[in-house]
């Protein structure tokens, strides 16, 4: 089986909205008491229709999985049996996935094949979803499409003021994400104008946002023979019914991919589950900024979280400490490729510490600056200055990192909850690092 991860080929937030369909990107992970019970959703008509359709059309059975509304994650999948490492969580025949081959063989595909310049795989899947939803009950894929979220808590649904209230690092990543989104929208709009004029009335920006995020948040990596009708890059995308009901956990280890001998897409666990526990999938080692910008949720105390110091932070540091010999030190920093200077719960990154050691050097120490690359202190005087600079950087970042959201989680809208959680993530890392620095100084003094 070829290994892969889920969601956009890389491969959630405090109170839950009361909408009938709770998509995984329309939820904030909630802190609630363990006494609260989950309840099954599998009896609801939309899920009954989905499982009946999959059984009838593709001979798919999911007798050991139940769709449940969990108190801490919202909608997800629960196993009714024990699972051990090597057991399959889900197995879907490739015919049950919406692949690029599915799209190109459909009515929408006939128009996609004519278009020049070509669509990307993600854009082709978007066009397919929009058209099939437009068909309504006439679409053979409606039992699946009916269960896709009606909207998402991803950046494309945020207002300008909400985007401006994000932490700086999240703001920059979100800006890059929205550029990709806008580029795709223009390309798809041009496609309809050039090749499928009768569908133009059914393409609004809201229709596109829905389809684009349905693909972006729920796609799995599936390697198929490339098509000459689509742009060459990133063609390994597919939508997988039921599989996309699995929630993400950074602590889960799974193997996901195509079992070529059986022509099934499988999720195999490397962990253990007891009966009536929620089963998870892992999108990859993503921090909350990545999870928010691509999928629209965050994970409390995500072990992959980092805080990245901005260029403004570093410029202010150099000015405040009146760093000497800056042109020569800048040359050393470029040669050492000290970019993306971060901190996490374990402390300051090697790159950040090395950066601080170089800018703290005297002229004599600078003549042998590469000693800093070995990870050892340059001198006692240098190390003292490094600690002062580190404490200044963290205090400066903490002073700036004040969440604009007030009130308890359940009184806030989902977007405000996400903004608040991202601010709290950064503040937590900075406070932990500050504590580590202070305890290190006490040990030195002792």
C-alpha cells in the first residue's frame, strides 16, 4: 500500500454551533466534563441514505463504525469493536472515491477536457461538486454531497476585520492561502465563461467557496496515472465518503493509501482502540496556524505549535540592543541560513539561539563565528547577552499578543473563538519559554 496523509495532499475549536450538519471545519474543540455523553447520529436519514447508497452501489459495509456527536470534537466516528495495530479502520473501493478520473468521465469532465489553460485537479473537483449539487436528486452522488458541510470556518469565510484580528504569523499565512483561493476562483470563473456558458448563473463566489473548501478540507492523497487534461502538479487528490468523517488528532498514527492488490483505499491504525472509543486520523505534523488556514479548526495544546518571531521583532531587538558590526553579522546570518526563527514548548529553536549568539558577538568573537553553529556557548559574556535578548524578545511578543476576543468561549462566535485560540496558543508558548529561561538563570545563579 502506498502511504499518504489526508487533506490537501499534506495531509477543531469551545462551543459547538447548533446547526443540523456540523462539519469538521465548523467546530471548535470544546473543554467539557467527562461526564457528558455522546449520542449516535447514524439513525438520522442523511446517514442512513449515505450508508445504504454505499452498500447498494459499491458493496461497502461499515458494521463496526458509528457516526457520533462527541462532546469534545463534535461529529466523528466511533468503533464498536477493539482495534489493534495493523487493523483496518476503513476500507473503500476506489470506485467509491471522487477522483480526477471520476470527474473527467462525468458530464462536467467533457467541458473540463476542452479548457485551455487547464484546470488544476482541485479546481476540477470543485467544478464537479458544483455541477452535481446543481443537479440535486438527479445526481448519483447526492447522498454524499448532502452530508458535506454547508459552510466552513476557514479563512475565506472570515470578514476583513476578523482577519485583521489574527496573530501576525497566522495573518501572513492566511494571506498566502487567500491568494491561492482567489487565483483558483478567477480560473474557474474563466472556465465557465469560455467552456460552459449555461452554468455561469450557478457560479457565485459562495458556490465556489463551498466547493473549494469541501475539497481542500476533505481530500485525501491518492496517486493515480496523471491526466493530460489537467495541470501536471498536484493531481493526487480525491474525496472519500465516510473516511472524511474521521477527526484529526496530532497523537494518532495511521497508514493511509491505496491497497493496489484489492483496489481499495485503506486507513490502518498503528494504535489501539477500545470498543466505543472515537477513532482518529492524522493530517500530518501541523501546527494550529496550518490547521486553521487550511482546515478551519485548532487543537488545544497542539504539540506541533510554534511561535515565529517576525522581522519587526528582530529589527526592534537589534535597535534596542544597539548591535554593533551589523553588516558583518548579517552576512554570517545569511550564510548560516538562519530564517524562520521560532520557539515552542521545549524552548527557543536552535536557529533562534544561534542567531542571538551571532548578534551578541564581540568583534573578536565574530572572527570565529562558526563556533556558534556547533550549538555551544560562545563565551560567558555572550551567553549573558543572549539570555537578555531572549527575555526581551519574549516580553515584546507577549505585550503585542493580546487577544482581541473577550468573554467565555461559548459566548463567542466560531470565528472569534478561533482567533482567540490562536492568540492563546502563542501566549502559552511564550510564557513556557519565559519560564524555561528564568529557571535556567536561577540554576546558573545557584
